[in-house]
C-alpha cells in the first residue's frame, strides 16, 4: 500500500512510434497497441508515421494528436500540408485555364471546326418560286386526293426566304445566282466563279476539298457544264464557255481535280469534235476530255446499265464522271426510266458513294444537287413539265432528308437561284370579272413536254394544204389526232388552235401556242419567258438549320456554308486568281427556246439561263 507522503507515479511520456498489429493475446486482453521504449523508434520516417493509405484504419492509431513533433503539433502539421496542397491545386488550375482560354480564342474554335466531321448538302431548285410550290401542292391534293392539310417534303422544312439580285441587275441569271452561293459574293449576270472584275474567286467546293479534305460532288439534270454546277467547279468570264468549264471540272488547272463525283448530262462537251468513238460532240476543238479523264483515274459511265452496276463500297470508284445524255437530261415527263436515272436515284447513289468514301475519315463531304429542268420548263411556260420536275425534286429532297436523319452531323439547305416565268396560280381569260379557280386536272393527262412536242413537229415541213387551211392535210391530222388528244390530253381543241399549230415553223412561236393551249385550260399565268426578281423560299433541315431562319441575301447561303465548315475562301482565291477565264475557242451561245439564228431550229440546244 502506497503511503500518502510518497509522490504519485507520473507516467513517462513516450515518443510517437511505428506501431505493430495486435497479437492474438493482446486482442484477448483488450490491449491493442503498445509504446516502445526503444529510442530508435522515434526515428521512423515521416511517411511511415502518417501514410494512412497503406495501413488499415484498425491497424494504425495515434495516441495523442496534440503531441509536439519537430516543434509543431501533428494536427497543425497535417492541416498545413493540406492547405499547401489545396492552394497548389488552385494555382495550377488557374494557369491551365488561362492558357486554355488563350488557345481556344486564337486557335481552338478553328481547330474544332476543322476536326469535326460535317456533311453539307446544298440543293438548288433552279427557277422554282413560291407560286410553283403552291401549284405543285395543289396538284397533288387534287389529283391524288390528298387532304387539305397535306404538306410537301419542302413545306415541312421551310425556314425563310432568299433575295436573288446580282451585282448588275435586280433580276439575276443562274450563273450569278450560283456564284453568290459558291463564292459568297455578288457578281454580274453570266459570271461563272469570278468576281465583278472577272477574277476567279475561290468556291466552297474547292475550299472544302483543299482545307477540310472533304469529298465533293455535283448532281444535276442539266449538262454538268451548265451554269449552276459550273459556278462551283470552274472559273470563266461567261457561262457560254462550256468547253473551258469541262476542262476545269476534270482538274485541268492549278488546283487539280476538285470534284470527286459528277452525275448529269452534257457529255458532248467532254468529247472532241473529231473523236471516232461514236459519242456526239459539241466542242469546237478536238480535245478528248473523256479520254483524259480516264487516263487520270476517273471512273466514267454513260448509260443506265453502268449506273445501276455501280458498287458504292468500291474504294477505287472515285473520282467518278457519269453523264447520261449528250446535252441536258430529259424532262421528268419525258424521261425513259430504262435509259436515264431520276434526280432522286442519282442523289441517293451519290450519297451512298460519298458516305462510304468518308466513313473512316474525320472529314465528311460537300454535295450540290440541282433540279435543273424545273427552270427550263418555266422558260418554255410549260406547266405540265414544270410540275413533274418539281415532284421529281421533292422525291430527291425526301431521299436527302432520310440521309440527314441517319447522319445527324449533316445539314440540308434547299434554295432557288431565282424564279422563272413570272408564274402565277391564276389566269384571267376574258374581260369579265374573273373566276376564282384553277384546274390542276388539266395537267394530269399531259404525256410530253412542249419541248419534246416541238422537236417532233418541226421536222415536218408544212404542206400546201395546211398553208391554205386544208383540214384534210397530213400535218393537220397529226396535230388534231395525236398532238392535242394523246400528247397534251386536250380533247376539245378548236379548229383554229389545230391549224395554228400545224402551220407554225418557228420554234418560239410554236412553243407559245402549245403553252397557251395548256395554261388556259389549267388557268395558270405567265408573265415572261425569262426570270423575275421575286424572293424565293429557303428551306433547311438538320444541324444548325435554325441559323437560316428569316430573310437572307443569296450570299448568306454561301456564308452559312463557310461558317459551318470553317472555310477560308480568300486563301483559295489567292491560289487561283491568275487562272484562265476565257476559252481559246469561240463561246457557243445557246439557242433561245429552240431558235438559233442562222443554224435552223431543229433540235437546237436550249438557251435557259
């Protein structure tokens, strides 16, 4: 027993030390950890003392967090280390953020645009105005018994409208209209990929190919060398220089081949005038561009059979040049499906080929699709051919929209370069108060275009009997028994109408007579055989389509493509500004509605601007 005078025993303070896991005996006695009297125990490394991640929390325990260690309590030391770590992390994050902000501002946006795979499909409905959309919709409602609420594939994606003036006129032509889209600038009527000073301007197609490594394509129903496709793929002072345009299109200039895929008509401009290969030529020299294209690796085709045999998965298919008519492809109303593919079929095949070619790449494709002959039917004031080509264009739009749905990083833009015909869905026939009606059913039985009928009639020279008004002449009977009732679906043609058509030998006058016969019965009006200044509808579908809402200048369409793809057209312009813009041979002006002065009227190439 301890005496009261004895000093109480003070427990000796022991240093912190590494601890060991309790033995089985200690577990039973409740003693879990023991301090060691060995002075070497105090020299255990700091990492061993405090590395809690290496030991189970049940195996390591500190007896006194307030015990001094190297002049500082361990709690304070731990908090200090955490504080230093926190502030080091904050400073690092701030530095990284500042550097990142500067990089993103100067380079990041551009890099993101260039690295992101995008597809841009620009569809151009040449000569297609707002009234034409109304007419085609009404036609479908009345002839197919569609409901009053029916919407066309275009109605569903309407976002705004586009202005159409060129740099030198309130009424544009197709060349200047397409150049506004392709070069993002206004130019003069007739300009093909050149500015108002006739200097080549870089196009969105060229920039997409060179700056983004994208695949490119043109699909049209006109000659592939015609104004609209030419403005994306060539640079000439005049749209009439189609010989030079064809040279550009197969890569005969400083940039080399820029168009990977071409579908359309116009084979005659790729064939020399003296080539013994059976192909029809309209070139004014002997240059064989068809053969040159083949030597340079192009896959070439010129028939429906070859088109149907195309294997979209063939890695060696591009570049590809397919022409299915010597001049323009046929109007949809005249087209033989066994001889020529439709616009929808060509568009679908082009999408398959271009998608497969870019499937494993970080770059998509740029594709321009034109419903070319919508415009040409309106130039002739032919409502039946006009509506059929609009419906064919709608089918192509449906094909493209399906592709957009399956490929979300794709945008479809559909716009017209201008309106043609001053077309109205109404016509007053008498001086009396007009009737409020038009008759879509008058267009339904028409089997051929006015152009086709004119070609069939002009070779038949009028006989003496017709000149005298003889109703028993062979030519009169042809018009009475075949042209009106079978080809035009008109059963009530008058003697005066039949006689006027049978007598006419001038193509322009003949086509006007045929147009009046159909348009009067349908109650449809035309103000001109040329273009008008009316704004045209703008449609868009897919990624960023909402950015095109509202009323825009036609150059805004080009700007939208430039921004979507991160292109620099000025850089392309610098590369090509010295390119030749005038062809060495005479520029061949097209015939006007089949009439060419001094060359006769028989099957002359059409002059459709």
